[in-house]
């Protein structure tokens, strides 16, 4: 939803992304969604920390444009396991940790700022945080919460 008549023309998105997990690992069926081509940042936050398998992700995204050249993007994700009987998967589709550690994968907060210097040249910077939940913290994995900063420039010719 975009409000073009408001200052900064805010656009608000609310997403729900779900990828199935296997609720019975003891039978011969595998019902875990196969992500085939990992592209986590398109669905599960820009830090690319989790794979799109056995996951339930509710997220909200706000885009604002204070000027024609300047834009801000903020996203917040709440990620849980689809089923406790399956693993948490990393971006490459590899299972992490142990089964039954908890159902909360974690939360991610993303900030991105983009500035168009010219029609063909822009600069962008972003900072992301990921706070691990019980599914990671209680699984035997030794991990600090994740954060990442990036800066890029793009020239289109």
C-alpha cells in the first residue's frame, strides 16, 4: 500500500512466507520444501542467514522516499519453524543444530538507504541484525547474534 499524498510517499508491505517442514521424520516421506535455488534475501531478510525450508516468516516492510533521489527501506522479520520435528536450514539448505530445540528461529531487522547520484549511478548502504531464537540457542550451536554492514555503488551503462 502506497500513500502518494503523504510526505515521503510511504509504502507499507506485510508479508507471510511459509515453506513446509517434515512433521514425521520417522516415515519414508520427506515433506520439507526443497528451495532448489537459494535466494534467501528475496524472502527471508537481507542478511541471508536462513534457508527457505521448514520456516514460517511474518514480516513487515516500510519504504520511504524523502526526495526523488533518496530512499529508505526498513524490514522486520519474525521467523519460526513450520514443524518442531524438522531442522532449521541454512541458506544452502544444510540442516543446522538438533531437532526439538525450540520453535523460534529468530528475528531480523534490516535498514537500507539508497541515493541516486545520477540517472545511471547510485550508492547504497545497509545494516542488518539477526537475533537467534530458541531453535538455534538451544540446539548446541555456539553462535552470537549476527550483524552485517555493506556499502555499494552501482554504475549502469
